[in-house]
């Protein structure tokens, strides 16, 4: 990273005031009456109502539009286990994205926990404050246990974005890329390099979408996950295959799809050359992908490629997902974000990429044209249609799957969609 950019990044975070987020008041506080209503004695009235009926907290407090971004700092971006406090700039950044793209308020919370049990209990104890919990940058395999425990113990959405946000964007991108390559998900051979939270969640979602488990190979530092390996954790063991393939090169021979959620420069041109005709390559290690796009295209002129970077076409980025998924869940007071809601987000994102791109998006990215094809398989993060399309699809799936507690209704007077309590 150039030193000038490093200085710009530090200045951005420090000036004119440290950090990237702040709170604001939403009611007037300019008169004695305002003070009496905001605090004592007026505040007692909503307190009494909430004491009698906890659901009224959504009516009289910020709970319904407030998400906690919570981390223990054990797997921060590409920085690793740097600790909770050092991860705070990332959590503040996540808060910025929630607010900027979906107008959702966030408290970022960095937790020093001595154990998984302690972390779970901490989150459970503070959960009444929030309408949803976004878990962030927690190392595998603890992240799986933490998320599952909190989903079971809380009645608000709990979503580990490193798992499911990544999986949703990968899946939407892949469905479109496969169609352009004249392939279908049930017939392709898929190789995932990286057997942590993002890789495991992504492959689980692809299986839900119809991928053949016998044609899916997961590879970690030791090689292909296979059923003779006793060192695998329970989450990895679900993807262990009865196979004699042992190396990445073995798995990639004849493969149709490569999904990289690992590290830089791990996919060589020699291995890429052995893939099936018309392959799909998602090299998403940041900032340096498993193979640079220039090198990949020089090696294979028939591939479709995506990365996690904004300076190349087909950026597979979580910002396309989590703000809008939470927005849809919060709009209907969903008790969780289930598989049906995740698949709805996948389908909505994939479909939106096939629609004509508004001029506003073309202007934002300084281009004259953007058409569904090998260089455009997924919507751009600055597409203003995302806030309408994805939350609506997620909310509809929440209702259909029975986890919503508010439902859209039509006002007979003006045909405006309203929300009614369950």
C-alpha cells in the first residue's frame, strides 16, 4: 500500500474528529417541556408500557432500527487476531455502511472475552438493546458455535456476515456467471480454496441452491478435505469427500468453478490452465487475490472472473448484502435471518444484474455502458435500486417462512404499503 494512501487513511480516521461514527438525537430538546418529555417525568410513560408489553419497545425506542456490530477481534480483515480494540475501526466502518446504504443505526461493540461461552453470554446480556446482531470478524470454528448459540437463544436476527454475507454475494454472482457460461449449478465441479467461515458458509449455500456435493471439493492449507483426515473440525468434516484427490491441482483438474477465500497468489497459471472450458474464477482474497485478473485473463480467454476489489469488474462484496438483508428483516421484525431469506437475497441480487442499469450508476462509475455479461454479473454497490429490491425480497421471504412479526398491508385510502403487527 503506498505511503501516501496510508497517510490519507490515517488522516481520514483522525480529522476533523476521531472515528467515523457518532450519535444524534431525534427529538427536540430546546424547551422545559422538551426536557420533561425526553427524561423525567415523561419518560416514565413508555417505560411503563414496555414493562407491561416488551414488544412496545419497538414503538417507543430506537430498538427496531438499531443493530449491534459485535466482534472479538480474532479474525479482522486480512490482519488476523489483532484483538477487539484494534478491530474497532473496522466495526465503525461497518456502521458507516449500514447507515449510508440502508439508514440503519449501529452501535459497534468490541468484546474482550476469555472464552466462546463468555462471548455468547455477553452478547445475550446486551441483546435487549437491539433489533438485530451482526457478528463480525470472529475466527473459525468459534464463529459457528457462537452464531448458532445466539440464534437459538435470542428472538432477534443474528447474522455472521463473514459467513452468510459472503455466501450470498458469491451465490448470486455464480448463478449469473454460470448462465453466461452456459452451465448449471447442479452439473458443475466446484473447488473452494479456504475452509474457514466464509468458505464453509458459501459452500453450504451453494448446496442449498442445487450444487452436487459429490462435485464440490474444499481445500485448506493441508490440501483437499477428505474422509481419511482425522484433524478436521466438525464443520469441515461435513465437506470431507471420499476421494483420492489431495492437492489443489488435483481438485482443479477439469473444475468448472474456483472460489478463493484464502490468501494471495495461491492459484497458479498452470493450475488455472487445467480447468474445464468456460470456467468461473472468484479470487476474493483482499487486498491481493489468489490470482490477479490480468494474469488470469492472459491464461484463459474463456473465463469469467470476480474479485473482492473495487478496481476490477465483478466486485464480489458484502456491502451488496448485509445492509439490505437487515433492512428487510427489521422491516417485518423477523425473529431470525433464515435460509429462505438468504436465498431470496441471492435471487434478488442475481435478477437485478440483468436489468438495465440506471444512468445514475453509469455516472457514478464513469462509464457509458454497463450490460449484463462477463464484465457485469452482479450489481454495483452504488446502485440505488438495491434498497428497494433486496429488502423487499428478504421481508417477503420472512413472511412466507413464518418468522415475521409485522406484515405488509395495503391502506385502502392511498394504496400505500403499511406495516401491521402480528
